C-alpha cells in the first residue's frame, strides 16, 4: 500500500477557450495518464477488473475501446475521463461497468517521486559495465544492484529485498521469479543518465508459463511500489500466455509506458499508474488492480450456553456467527479457518469432573453469508460430518480475489460421560484464521 500520496497542482485547459481549472493528482486505482493517445485503454479482447476507480486522461475522440466480448469493471468506483462518455467506445459486445462518466483530467500522482539514481532506495553498485544474469535451471538468488539484463528460463530466480535497476530488459520465460520487499526499476542503457524523452528503454516480459510473484517494500523511498519505470521510458510491462502471471504485490508506475496482458496472461497490482494499458489475444487475458486496504481477521461470539444433559446424554447448540473478513485486496486470496478446544471442566477438574475434547464434536455447516468474489468451503457441511475436537480441525476455507467476508454458524455437540458428575462445565472453543 502506498502510505502517502503527493498532491501535485498543474493547469489544464478544459471546456471553452480561455477557461481553466486546477488539475489534481489522480486518486483512482487505475490511472491511465497519456494525454491524447487513441485507445489509451484498449481491450481486444480480455478484461480489466479494478476495485475502486478508473481514470483515462486522454482527450482523444476515442480515448478507450473495448472490443469483442471484453469487459472493464470498476467495483465500488467510477470509470471516466475528459473524453467520456462519447470517447469510450465499444464493439462486438464489449462493456464498461459502471457506464463511463465525464471527469476532468488529472496529473501524475507520483510526479514528485525521486527516481533513480537520486532516490535513497536506489543501489549505488556496481559500476559499468553492468552485469548480466541468465538463469537457466535450478535455484539462484541475486541481490539488489544495477543490471544490464536479467532472465529466468527455468527453475526459480529469487530476488533479495531491495531495488533492482535494469538498463536493457528483464525476461521471465517459463521460469519463476520470486521476491519479497522488491522494487524493479526500468531504466535506459544511458543509466545513470535518465532516459531521453520518448525513449524505449528497459522492458519487463513474463511469458511462456513464467510466474512472477513479488511484494513491494513496506518502508523506504519506494514503499508500496513493485515496478517503477523512468518517466520517459515508453517500454512495456507485458504478461503473455496461458498459465503466465505477474503478481505485483504492490503498485506499478510507468508514466510513459504500457501495461499489456495478452494471449491469456494475467497481471495483478495494488495500484497502476501507467501511460497506456492493453489486453489482447484471449478472453482470459486479464489485468487486475486491487488496493491493499486491510488485513485478514476473524470475529466470533464471546460466549455461548450449551444447555444441560444427564450423564450418558448429549447436548448441542449453535455457537453464534463466526465471520472471516479478508481486507488484503489480493488478486488471488486463500485462507483456512481452524477450530480447537480445551477440556470442559467443573469443580476441581478431577477426571470425574472433566469432559475431554474427544467427547466434544464440531460441525461448521454451510456459509450463512458471503460478500465479494469468494468460493467458501465448509469443513463439515452438516451434522453427519461432525468431527471431534480432540485435535485442531479445519472449520472453513476460502479462495477468491479482492476484499471479501464469509460467515457461518457452527454447532458444538457434547457427549456427557456416563460417570460424569453434576456441575456447570466450562471450556474454550478457539477459532483462528491464516
């Protein structure tokens, strides 16, 4: 998550001549910055799914085009820009949800971000000539620095935390790229001199089943940023091919560049501030932007009464609603809730005054409610599937994307031992989620 946004003021002419208004920095989840490009947002076909808003800055008479059975969706936000609605075209069944609305042009929200080599997060070594990494098999780990090219053709290439400046290009082709607390900075061959205006510098390509799983730094100058391109670098960040993905784990910032998902490739980020954006080649090509707004948490009732039963009998009761809330904003999110219990005791907790966990059973039942894009699976769908709490059990599991919540109302069944003594028995049933 980006912890702070810098609000930059500029001036743009909007409406009748000689009329001006202040332009503010883009606050949308997906900001498409190009001021005049045709098809600055272009789907032919594919899909773009954003939690929040989409702002397309282009004033072109066709600033956006959704062609074929393609869709652009902004959940909980708006879609628009200065060319909307007339300049947001569709053909062949393409759609926007919600419908585009006219909105003023905006400025670059990262305009004040210091870039490499000036930013404090930038590496200072090595000197030219910059090294080349060609990873072809097995496992390899590299450290932050300046590189000419980096490639991974098979096996796993792991990036230690920090900033990786790439001057020519980075390609993941069938291999895996992993990195925690990482920023990839796409520069030009002239580095440390900045790219000249409208220069095609270093690109990032994930293709042929490559899988890039990254997370952004949580502290420092590049907090929350997984990809940064020199502001004049027009090169693309591309994901291409079925089974190929980029899990950005942070924001992408390429003010003059393009983000492309093609031929079934999928990419996800927590924010995207880009020059242009395109999906093509397959309906399954997808770009997802889901801000990271929270954490994974669980809530449950503080107490529940189970009733009474004679020795040798059983008693059961619903515990009340248990809810897991997933606010992590992940493009692919999974969690499992588990349940465990202590013995139930009375008096001095002697053996005759103890009902062990093997005499306590649990069943979750189905989900009572879900919100968001989520597939929730009960650990025990009904009473016939109940399990003893002699060990920790799975209560519920979920897969989905974006922010979501799942609730269920579990039941505990206690079998009272025939030798049990009268008393008020208490115990603890614990739910946790990870």
